[in-house]
C-alpha cells in the first residue's frame, strides 16, 4: 500500500504575465531563489516519497523541460495531459495511472507552482493525512488565514474528528468560493475557516468512486482511457477521448458535493504565488524589502519610489529607473513590460485575454 504524490504541473500562471508565458509557465520560473517552482515542489517531498512514487501531470509542451529539472524521476512518471481541462480531469488522469500501478495506493495531490517555507511541518502533515485518508476520508489541507483575502476559496471547519500526530482533523462543513471582502472578514474573525490550498490526500480508489458518483460521464471517459493503458493504443485513445472531456475544477466537480471530507488546518508558510502582489509579499517576508518598502529583483534606481515591486529581466539585467512611483508593479520581461498599480494586479489576467483577442499571441 504505497503512499504516492501526484504533482499537478499544468497551467500557465496568467496573472504573472509577462514573465510567465505558455512556453515558460510559472512552475518553470526561478521566482524564489535559484530553483524553479517545480524544483522546489520536488525537493520538499523527496525525503517522504521515493522517486518512483512521485508522478507529474503536465502538458506535452512542458514535460521535456520539467523532466530536465527533475532528472531523478522516472520518465514514465510524467503523465501527459493533451490539453488543459482543469484540476478534476488532471487528477482523474493521474488517478487511473496510479490505480493501475497500485490499487491500494494513497495519493497526495500537490502543486508545482506554490511555495512552502516550513517543509518539515508540511511533510509531517502529509504523513498525518495519509492515516486519515486510509480511513476513507477525502483530506484537504487548509491554510490558516493571515488576512481576509478575497483571492482564495474558504473551508468551514465542523466537528473535531480526531488528532493525529499533533494535527487536529475537522469534518468539513462547506467550501466557499472567493468571497466578498465583508464576508471574508467575517469568516476570518469567526476562526472557523481556512484558505483552500488546493492540496489533497485520499485513497486512489476513493477518488475514482467520487468521480463515478459526481462526474459519471467523466468516469466513463476515464475507464476508456484506462483500458488502453500499457498498449499501443493508449496515446491515440487519450487524444480522442480528451477532446470530449469537459473542463472542471476538483472543488466544483467533487469536493463541494462529497461526504466524508476532512480538513487539517496548518501554518506552513504557504503562498500560491498567484499574482505579482503575492510574490511581492512572499519576497518581503524573506527579507527582500528595502527601507523604502520596495521589493526589487534586478537593477533598480529610484527617486521618491515607495512600496512597489520592481522585477527586472534576469537575463539582460537592464536597469529600471523610477521617479515618483508608489504602490506600483513594474515588470520587465525583455520583450514586454508591465506597469500597473498594485491594487489592479488581478486585472493582469484580463490583459492576457485581450492579447489573445487581438491576436498578439507572440507575447503569450
């Protein structure tokens, strides 16, 4: 009964444009230190999982680069997703691969592009989660909120189920998608809610049962793909079936309707590094903020510039000079420059969509 990790390495990180691109997504960037986000993801679980027990789901364009970053992982452990269909299909695809290898395996669903500071505490909570998952629960890791953020989903804690290795395990009452600021404040003040980290632990057979119950059409599609595993018809079958797969998140597709769901609240120094603002906050916590409140990566000279993120192109080290800027984001990606107020950071995704509409795909 193996304990295995499934790292989801899809996505393009559109809110970190123009540095994050389709050919060089967030998980392949060195945003924190001298390791890519994917390298961090593999490094922090290596003491807990043998290489043969670490699987990666990613798009075909990204697998070659990711495999170079983690040469210790077996090539067959990189599972190619023909096209992005959301977290539920990606997890389902990984689940049938794992189920074929070991029907009794427990899988930890992890992310390739988040940052975790306290890696030992993180590994400890994963071990505790495995024990709960073997009792039939779908386990999710809840992040203790540091602020009433409207950028995350929230998990409401119910009754205390038990304590495992010092970690309190609660029944999940409900999931709430990104709330209003007023609602988020009420949730945080209640002490009953954690942020939804998007990390889960469950028995492989158990999640396939949930797909059968809540996404039955997708479960039929998975069965068709699974029947071709290990044969010459696998890739053509996968490509054909995947064209019909509906996009869906694991939260909407499974978690919100599932029973026997548990949450373990943790403080592990987590950041989803989901936007330029969250990256600035993370780097500031790591001591990268100067005496003017600026977080600077690269070369910068500023006059009357405060509380801003200046992220230079690490390739050519071009100087960024600023005058009279406050609470701003300035990002130089070599062929594109982003300038916007920090409180407009969530609109970067809208800007990317406009580039798509105006056929400026060379910048995506």
